[in-house]
């Protein structure tokens, strides 16, 4: 269960998910479990740079309470929201219509452009915060340390392995 107003994850059991998401008051939203890997995602370096994010990991979701796309990136201090305008977002959605299927608040575009990676997923919001928690708990020194980068690579490998491949696309091995 995700509370959009506070951006907090609550209980993960099926009973609460069914009970609270069916109340219709909008306080809680049920977090989906399905992830989609998007090997054919189109995002140029110029488009990415126009988002002006300081790192190469980020997630983007439609915030129903703020009525905008929120861009967050993981840091040793937790999830940090970019306060910059996302003028390039409309172009990115136009080139990747699958983004229009994301459920507000509970699904996000999760981007991994670290080193040579160019991986894009529509992922449940709890997976995005799991990555934030991993970085927050394992980061050491200025560069993070080898353990955190190994764990980030393992996180994305597992997410990719457990994801569906977007319709009409083929995942590269």
C-alpha cells in the first residue's frame, strides 16, 4: 500500500491491499508487482542531460497529489527530488508511448544509465525505494565503495530477470 499524499509505503500484505485500495477514498493505492523491461526505450543523451539530474540513476512517476511528474534520484541521504522543471518529459513520453500506461503514484520509470548501462523499466514504486534504501544503507566514502556498486548491479540484474519485456520488444542478452 502506498499513501500518495505522504509518499510512504505501508503494509505489503494482500489483505490490506485488498481492503484499503477498494475503499475508494484515494488515501491508499495498491502497488503493482509487475515490472516491465523496456529494451527499445528511446532517450538520447541530450534529452537525459536536459533533465539536469546530478546522477545517472533516477525514477519518474506521475504524482496525483502534486499533479505533476516527480523526478527522484537515490542518494546516501535517501530519495532526493529534483525541483527542476521537466520540460523534456513530454518529448520523452511522445517517443515512448508505453509511459502513458504507468499508474499514477505507484509505477515509475526507473532509469539506470550508470557507466555504459542504458536500462529502462516501468517498475513498482516500492522497487524504486528499495534501490534508494540499498544505496542509503551501503554507501561509503565519496564514491560509494565497491560493495554498493556490486549490489546496484545485482539489483538491476535481478529486476531485469524478473521483468516482463515490453510488448513488441526483444531483450538483449
